[in-house]
C-alpha cells in the first residue's frame, strides 16, 4: 500500500473484554504480535486469554506502552464509564487509538460528561484527557462480533474502516494497521470528524465498502 508507513513493534491493546480480545484475534490472524492488558494483573488473565486470545501476551496495564518502538500503538478498548481507571501517564508518548464508544445509559466520568455536554466529540475529550498521547479515532464502529472476521471476509470488496485524527502521520500509521487487518482505510478530516463513527452516527455497526463510508463521513479512501 503506497503512502502509509509500516508499523513497527507489537500491537498493544488496553482492555481485555469482548472487543479487546476480538481485536487481539484479528491482529494475530494477520501475523501481528499482540500485547494486551486489563485491570487484572497478567497472571490473573492467563485462563481468560487462553480461551479468548491465545496468541496475545498479557502485560500489566502500566506497561502497555513500554514496548513498541519510538511511538508504540495502543488501542484503547476500556469502557468509557471505566476510563478513570486509566492513568494518563501510562500512555504518554504513544499513538492512542480511541476505540471506545459512549452509551447513553452508562454513567460517565465527570470530565468526559462535561466535554460531551459542551458539544465536543468523545475522542476530542479523550485526547484532552490523555494529552501526552497522539489520539486517533478508529476501530469503534465495527462490532466486536465482526472485528476478528470482517477483515478476512471473502469477496472482491473489502470493508471500509474510518480513521480520524488531527495528525496526518498518526492517521497514516493507523491506516496501515487497518490494511494489515484486512480493511480499506477511510481518512476523515480531523479528530472531531470522528463523531460520524460514534453510535449515533451514520456508519456505526453498518458493514459497508470504503467508498460508501467515505460518502457518509466526508472522508477519503486510501487506495491500495
């Protein structure tokens, strides 16, 4: 794929629930090394990962961004209502893929709710909270039921995956990750545009081609 730099180091996932382990399986199937962390210590995750993400390596949450090259990629898959449990210092210097979603019935941390009430996109608020990281919104609009299979579905048309960031370099890196997982990336015009990928947006949990996703989000398809 032209124009997108390759990624180095493992894919790091913070959150070992259904979404996190689904992504871990997808990445492992694509040949990517995977590290995963949760609120539990690595030893307590052994049986869980053996069943749901057997090729992922368990690490402590505070170490999730400590192995992965100059700017490790960390995918944030902690439920938004639990984001107060994530220390911003853990994520300093990383490329943070915000794959979280907001659900109206879930009580949110005060800082997140205040930002949403002010009309900001959830990822813009997350970026302010984790200011030491470079934030990209991606991977949240594909259901965890589909995440570990959608990128490998047979057929000539690959599913589109939205990528939104204020950093062109970070968006390019996550676009390459999308390609590695078997999707066609669609680059949205800035982090705030990631609102279109949220649960009340036009593409959430809707399988579609990259051109259709681009049409509905104002994004640009990155061609192979």
